[in-house]
C-alpha cells in the first residue's frame, strides 16, 4: 500500500457534507438551497475534471462540452418525450462518454497544448451545432420547460428535494472518485504525469490510463450537465459555452486538482463567491477577479492543501536486503538486427545489429550524436525503427509499444533521470513494482536496501542529489525484475565512490543472469566491468569486441578521439 | 494535529453559512427587484433597462435593488431567488435576454410574481404563464412593422435578411420570414452571424449578388453599425431597414452622420426623436441621471415600471393585486398605450425611424399603431 | 475585383490577429506560461485609444497613428502589471496556476472597463483617415491598407529588437534556457517582465487597429484569446512565424470561406481544419521551438 495520499482524507469531506446537511435542513433559505444545489452539480463536474486535468495532467478544454452534451441529452429527451429521469440521466452520461470515446482515438495521442486545442475545437464545433441546429436544440433560445426530476412517481421539486437528489448523486460521485483514485492509482498517475517518458519503460500503459481518465471525466461531466438542466429547467447554448469550462478550470485550480476535498472546496466556494459579492453592484466581478488572483497566488496548489496535509513518515529501522537472484528474470536474450532510423534527414541508426546474452555486460561508447541513445530508444520501443527487427526472448517486439516491451523483461534508465516530483523514493519504486506484471516481484524495501537506498526511503525523490537520483532510477528499473537492463549514461555526474558501487551492483546482477547494456562515455568506468565494448559512430557500429581490443581499434580512435580533438 | 482538518472544515462551512445570515428580514416596504444583465454581451441593453426602471422607481415609496443576471439562465435564476427571498416583492423587473426569461417564467409561476420586461423574444408570451408582461412590442409587432415598411413603403420585392445567431436574432428572423411571406415578398437571401464576427464584407457581397432589393438587418448594436458602415463603403445600392439596435443612440454614435444617411429601423419608440412635452421631460431627466441618451428599452422599462407603480397607487399590495391590474388595466405610457392581449403582450405599436444624414438623431417616419388590434 | 477587396480585408484582419498572436507567443516564450488575460489586453488597448482620442484636437491628420505610441506605452505598463501580479509570485508553481491568475486578471480588466466605460461598443479614430480609393475597379479601404502597413512596421521593429539588439539577444537567451542565462549574469526576471511588456504592447496596438473598423466592447476579450490560441497552436507552440501564419489562416477562413459559403460554415470549417492539422501535423504547421528533452 502506498501511503502518499492520506488514507483518512475522506473524513474531512464527509464532515463538510454533514455540516452542510445540517445547514441546508435547518438554516438555508430557498436561495441558499439553490446555491447549494448548484454547488453539488459543479462538484460532480469538477470531480470529473480532476481525472483528466489533475491526475492525468492533460489540459482538456472539452469538460464544458461533456457537461453541455449531458445537458442537451436530458433537455431534448425530456422536452420531447419525457421518458423520466431514470432514462434521461443514464443516457446523458452515456452520450457524453460516447463522444469522449470517439474523439479519444485521434485526440488523446496529442500532447500538451495540441491536445488542449483539439478539445477546444471540438467544444466550439458542438456549440456551433447547438446554436444553428434550431430544429433539434431550439437554437440560441434553447429548450424551455424541462420537467423536474421524477423517480417512481416522486417529484424532486425545487428546494430541499432537488438539493437532496443532487447531493445524493454528488455523494456517490465522491465515492466513485475516491474508489477510482485510491492511493495506488493516484501514485501511478503521478508517475505517468510527472515522468511521461519513463512510465511506459517500466510497463505502465499510459495511453490506457489517459483514456480511462478521459472517459471518466466525460461521464461525470455528462451527469453534472443533466442535473444542471433539472436545476434550471431550461437548456441553452451557455451550457456548451466556454464559460462553463472556465468556471470548471477555476474551481479545480482554486480548490485543488487531486483530492475530493479540493473539488468540494472549489465548487462550494466559487458558486457562492460571486453571490456574496453581488452587493458591490457593478464592481462585483472586478472584486471576484481580485479575490481569485489573491487565492491562487497564496495557494497555487489549491486551498485543499491548507486543510489536509500528508502525514510525515520515518525511515524504517532495518530492512532485509534482496538477493540478486530474486531480482533477475532468467534467460532473456536481446537480439537486434539491422536497425535503421532517421531523424530529419540524419541517419541516427544505420543498420545496427546487436546481441546481448543473459549475464553479459556490454558497454556502448561513441561520440555525441553517434546514435547511442537512439539505439536504447529503439530497443525499448520509445522510438520506432524504420527497418530491422528487435527480438526479446525470441519475440519480435519491433512494432510493440514501450509498456509491452517492458513487460517482456527489458528495463531501462534515462540520460536525465525521469523521476516524478512529489513522490517518495519508496512510492516510486513501489509503483514500478506494481506495474511490472511479473510473478514474485521483489519486496520494495528489500530492493531499496540492495541498492543502498534504505536510509532515504521516505524522502521525496526530487529533493535528492543527482547521484542518488540516478540510483533511485536504477532501483526502479530493477523493480520490474527484468532480464535485460539498459542504462543510459549511468556514471555521468557520479562520484568515484558512487561509480564503484554502481559497477559492483551491475556485476552482481549480471552474475545472477541479467544482461546489461551500459551506454556511457566514461572508459574508466566501463573497462573493468564490461564483457564487450561496442563503439558507435554516425549511426553505425564501428567496433565490437572485448574492451581492450575495441579501445585499440584505429577506427574507434578516429571516430571517438579524432572528433573530440577537432 | 487532528483538530486542524476539522477546524478547516468548520471554516468552509461557516463561510457558506454566512450567506444565510446576510439578508436581513425586517418588515419590508413593497419591493421591486430589478434583474437585468449589466455585465456580459447584453449589458448595453440591460443597462438601459436598469436605468429606465431606476428612473421610474427613484422617488417612489417602493424599495428596489439591482441584481446582475449576466448572460446565462443559471445566474438569472440565482438573482431571482435571492431577490424573491427578500420579502415584500410585488413584481420583478426581468431581463431582456430571451433564454433568461424562458428560465424565469416557470419560477415566477411558482413564486406567483409578475415579471415586467422588455424582452422581444416571441416565445416568452407563448408559454401560457399569467406572470409575463412585456412592455416592448414583441417580435410579432416590430417585425411586422419592419417587413411592412420595407415592402409597402419602399417597394421591396426581394428582401435579404441578415440576423444574429443569438436568441434575439433567431426569434426575430422567424417573425420576419413569416411577415415577408404574408406580404408576398419572400426573402431571397438569409444568413446568420455570430456576435463576434468581424468583417461583414463577405456577407454583404453575397447580399448584393443575390439580387436583393432591400436589406433587413436583425443584429445587435455593434454588428448593426458595422453592417451599415461596410454596406456604404461597398456602395450597396439598396435601402437598409435595421432592427431596433439601430435606434439606440450608442449605435448611431459609432457612425458618421453621412454613413447613417437613409438608414431606417424599426423600434418600439425613439425617445430622442419625440417632441412631446412628457417625453422631453423624461429624456432630460434620464440624461441628468445617467449622462446617457435614453433608448426605447429604457423608455419601455420606464413605462412598465410606472404601470406597476400605478397599480400600487390604485391600492395593489400583493403580487396578485399587481398581476390583476397588469392583466386588466389600460396604461397610457410615454411611448404608447399599453394593455395586455391576454398573454402578457402589453405593447402593440411600433415606429419606423430614419436617419437623414445630417445628424445622429433619427426622425420618426411612420407609426404603426395597434398592430395587434388589442387596444 | 471583389476578390481583391476581400483579400485586402482578410490581410488586414490577419495582420491585426498576427500582432495579437505574436504578443501571446512572446509572453509564452518568456514564461512558458499561457497568458489568458491577453484577449482583454487587446480590448484594453482599444479602450486606451478611445480614451486618448478625447484629447486629440478635431480634424487632425493621421489621428490613429498619433495615438499609437501612447497606446503602446499604456499597454506596456499594463503588461508589466500583469507580469508582476499574476506571474512573478507563482513562477515556480505549476503553470496551471498561471491560467487562473491570468483568467482573474482578464475578469478584472473586462469588468473594470465595463464599469468605467459602459457596455456600449466604442470606436477609435482611424489610422490615417476614412474612405478608400479605387484601383482597377476595386475600392481599397485606406484603413485596411494602414492596418497592414502598421502591423508590418511593428513586426519589423520587433524583429529588429529581437535579432539586432542586446536586449533582444538576452531575451532570446532567457527564452531558450533561463538557467544558463542566469548563470551568464542576465537578469531573467527583468527579461520576463520585458516579455510581458512587449507582448502586451503588441496586443494593445492590435486593439487600436481593430477598434476603428470593428469597434470594441469590454466583452470582446474571450473571442480574441480564442483566436490567438488557435493561431499559436496550429502555427507551432512557441514559433513566432507560426503564430503569424496561423493568424492569417484564421482571417482567410473568416473572410474567404464566409464569402464562399456562410459565416457559421466558415466557423465550423476553421475548427474542422484545426482538428485535421493536429491530426496530420501533431506539432503544428511550423513545428515546435520549445522541445521537450528525454
């Protein structure tokens, strides 16, 4: 179990809801009840948005559209046929999810702002349809006369009954959000979000995770939109407009992007804030802007961060150390044949073949731009070769995704350590271990102890010195119990003592049967521990043999030192 | 340690609860809340509404407060519920925006509060609610005036319609179409425009190429001025009969008098064009109070609010009294005489104004009185 | 001949949009943060022109051009304020916080203008005078030509500033690698604020250029930031050339497709085109200048 997210965090939202219930029953006027009802609707919307925007870290600008699609589904069905809430509500959720599922295929692979713009374009198209397809949507006027929620003959009229239904659904939404984003999955999403390139390399299917998050956000958005229509009794293009999206984004950032409590605070506060300021007359929105600015400047991670804090942890006293034999998946052989890859006209790989046996340590050297990292990327699926094949344990993985290749037993590290910020060393290794998909993954603490990291278990990885970060990354790679380990410049920036320790570690893993590929510049580091040394230049292998032979090879001297001297 | 989260939770809830304590419920005088859009894209018209209502209410014994409804039904309902909470409410000045009215009507029925508005959207009086009272000629009236003036007075046979893709625009376009068909001058060209659209040359060239002989606009203020300006620059050789936005002094202020020359428009009234003593007094008072020129929306809302005050003067003390008065009485306002047609349409007359190219004050060239036959 | 007129209008609109989009990219490159108050900065520039025009004597020649330096200066001050209040205090925090602080600034500007100037559309003086002249049967609008010339001059000035001056070199160094720039003794904070000032000044200039022909209302900001965002993303995040190309593309749709089909179709076609561009060139038309390194 990961302890990164406070396990008791649900106590606070529950307490808030309880106090709100007392307030709503005992003290609230009809106007107050209306605002609380709206807050409940927005809570569902924000909880949904947290999946894609918070946990998955993708700036989706379609959340308002899913809201609008849910709203129009309910509005159109209810005004045309009135089949009842039990029919329109699930259909609203379904329609929003369906649209999300359809657009996810082309859109989800886009990154950062390209994803944001694609979702924005989608939402603008939907708005255009709603405004101009007057026959279906009522055009800019929208559809009036949406009936109230009716379940089994009971009508949830305006005021408390409607408030109760909306908050019952909002409560369910909080439970679903909590269940979907338990501590383990929150940690996985943190890794996928903060270290997007590394995550697939230890078996994480980040595309699938994004897809799930997107669908969930749409389903919640659709539900919120449906309820919104019942609270206003009309549906109009404003529900699809950018204003809803801005409100949702603001609530999420002001409250908090990851926790149920954050959604609760954001939705409650920003539904009420403009209403509290109304007495300022025509300056009330100016005041709202000022308050928003101040809140975000003082609580950039959301107001929820002030209320709940993660419990502090201590390092365990003593740890059992893993045995190297338990860390190695036996008998995985890596065979690459005639790999080629070009980047913008430059041949980064030009017919490279390589054979790595279990228990063998192979070093790869070569000047900058020789294609070493590209080779590591192609072997692990991070980049795709244009021609040639890669076999892992006899299976052709040339066209496989990184997380699939990782699950076959290849682990790797990166030139710049790809460690997520905000997670402890233990959480990082634990997350990798869970995604390994191997029987009997090593005990996390025993593994950390094996890597010499026992003393820093509870520390956030982004606060560690460079050398230690590297070691954490190697430890994470080993957590998947790989048969093959590819280390990209592991010795860079390490002290001589750390280099020595790393060498010892590699040797003991190799002795236990792991094949290791070491990409590095540091000959002094490589020479004593490698069985073979490969030299690359301009995308080609120019020498391959025992370290001594390779280093004497004139082609190596020309490729490597010749270039360096010039 | 453990008390901290609970403390936080209490703070949040206390803050929410604060709003419950806010409204003070003293024994109120009679109250007329003014719910109008004073922010967002309709705040020009909404501010006219506010000013008209305010001018009528200031100095009366009736208390009032102004609540912004911005641009969405949601906020309009919030404002309504907040206002209705205050107690002593006998009628509500309700927003121009059609979508907001459609959301407020069922609520007004539930609270049994009469809504006094100048919204033109045809649909709001078709809902069968006894609580809607419209003090501006609806699209049914002004669009008939616009279509008839174009066809009967200017001899248009093949008119073109350019309208806004907003609630206002789509509602007016439907009425225009019906009226033109009835007058045997079906439109040869129609296009909807988003409010944000910048260059109107594309649509104007299509109007020219369509062989139209008159251009009927049904756009908001800015787009109307832009259409008039670009039509002149293009040398579009046909009369322009605009929607009521063209009568607003703010719209005329965007254009040079020469650009305005020959442009006509429908409207419920044109306070700055009127010469009668009463209207001059209103215009002067309005200028003094708000440092602005009044438009028909301000005058319509002024008249409507005055009629509610007349009901109170006649002894009305409850919303039901006011509703009955509005449903049955006849009120001589500044712009016209008002009387309900049974569905809450109070205004039945329209005027056509034209600019002469010399200044920005239009002349009333044609009055269409009692188009519905109610009076 | 109609085509010449339409093309000229599209170019003028595109030139103004290009100023907006390039201003947006300058802030982006200086901060890696999105400035959602940028649309309102354009509106503020328009209102600055409206307000300054009250001080101009009647019948003056080139009224808009005379106002340009004043609008640029006021907008630069606004940019400084946005940078100092909405960005600097949270520059080490998640970039999404900056979305909301700049959204907040946008709300403040839009509603502040609404409360002071009122909601009515306003018009700024024309750059060099109204009317047009005939050329081979087409009526070429003076204002359109002047908008294009002014935008080109401003962008030329910007190119000179960035390429040929010490300030520009420092600015570019900070955009590419703030850590290294700091190590070299460049005051990164100053450069960041300079980015806000220059970017917002360009937005303000666009506001002046647009506010004569197309008027300006306090609520116009949202649609302008939308256009800038589209232009910048389809052009390639962080690319100045791309932003200009994206802006011209938007204007061509607004004028060209609207002339061939209709305005709603033009709007829909633009968004479909955006989706297609992203589908086939996921990094924008001109590629991305800010690369993420593995």
